[in-house]
């Protein structure tokens, strides 16, 4: 491969690369950038020559990035973010958010409880900016931020890396969700004995042991988990018509109970509270779009 000079390169190719990597489709990349699909195909040919690699290969599910493309993605996205930041420095009061998106990693308990208010808050502060909610959890969130698949993340910890910053948004605790038909009329509480006697639904990214099991083990007790799911949104469908109970973060339990008609009861087991944190890559602080969403998240959780 011959030596290249940046003066010979059309930097719009980098925007095409980013769109192709994000969308996995030439037609969707064309829609995103407001150009024709043939323009995307021509840009991809030039990118392949530039980086001496196929970059994206056609599969049954669209365009899949090669190893080289995945290595290039964080470098190219960072370069484009720096360009966006430079424009913001020239005109910090401007609201050039049309076409911009910010990816927020969170588990769906936060999405259920706070998502709608966050959408409204962002629309007020940064009109035209699109939020992308992406599933994550504390075990994988640090790496996802460093690999730039997320811009911001809301989890119960996981931001220990040196290049990440964090802000505590609040504290969480737990409540129980049940089908009200499984309770006696007017029943507002569940004894520990009745709690243990019921079958349980576990919400967990792993699927075997939850915080409830640890709390019961400390008392020499155990429970029977009939099923495990990775998503809180499934609970109304899994609990209705059963004797099962789910012990989940109170913010999600309250939101789900409000929409589904499930019964919300205090947890009869003393479980430790946990910090709810917002994390981001320290060096993205200057990006006005990310800053606006950070401010919106803080206001939503306040």
C-alpha cells in the first residue's frame, strides 16, 4: 500500500464509515446521511482502497464489519467527535442537534421508570437530538463505554476504569410485584414466611443467583425460582395468573405496577441499598450533545 497524505483524502468518507458501522446497511446509511445509496457504495469502494480491507461484508442480516473495521471504529468516531466539539467551541450557544444522537446504556428497569421523562427533558434542552437506549449492566458497562458503543450509561456501579468519570444519581432499594388475585382482599404486606413459600421470578443478566438469594441465605433460608428473565418488561406477562413474586428495584416496580395493575408490596426481607450512577468517558466532556443529555439525566433522576 502506497503512503497516503491526509490532504488527498475526502474526510466525508469517515462519516460514511461511521454510518455504515452503526446501521449495518447501505440503504439506512444513505438515509441517515441524506445521500443516495449509489453514493454510499462509491464511498465504500474508496474506503476499501484507503484501508486495504473489505471493511464490511454482506451477510443475511446486512453488512457486518470486519476485524479491521471494528478496530477503526473507535478511532474514527473519536476523530469525528473532536470535529463536532471544535464547532461547539466556536458557537457554544448553538443548538445544532438535528441529526445527532447520543447512546445511553441502561437496563430496562431504568428505561421503564425514567425513559419517558428523560425523552421529554432532552427534547426541551436539545431539540432534534435523538436518544438511543441500549441494554447494559454493571459487569459490562465499563468496557462498552471504553469501546465507544455507549456515550453515557446509568447502572448500579461498574465505572472503575481510570478513563471513566461518574456521578451518583441516587440510591435504589427493592419492592415486590405480584398478581393481586393471589392476595387476600385488602392485603398490603407479605410476611417473610409467605414470601419464601411462594415461587419466585428472577430478573438477572446471569440467571441463577440474585440479591434476594443472598439475603435469604444470611437468614439460613432459600427460595424456589421457577423462571429467570433478563428483562423487567416481561414481568406483567409472567406474573399474571400465578402465585409467583418478583423482587425488583422499587423504581421499576412502581412504574410497572402503575401500568399493569400488578400489586406493589414492600419487600419483607432487608436488602442492602445500592448507588445509581451515571458514567461517561472523561474526555467526552466537551461534546455539547453528551453534556446536554448528562444534564437531562441528572434532572430526571433528581
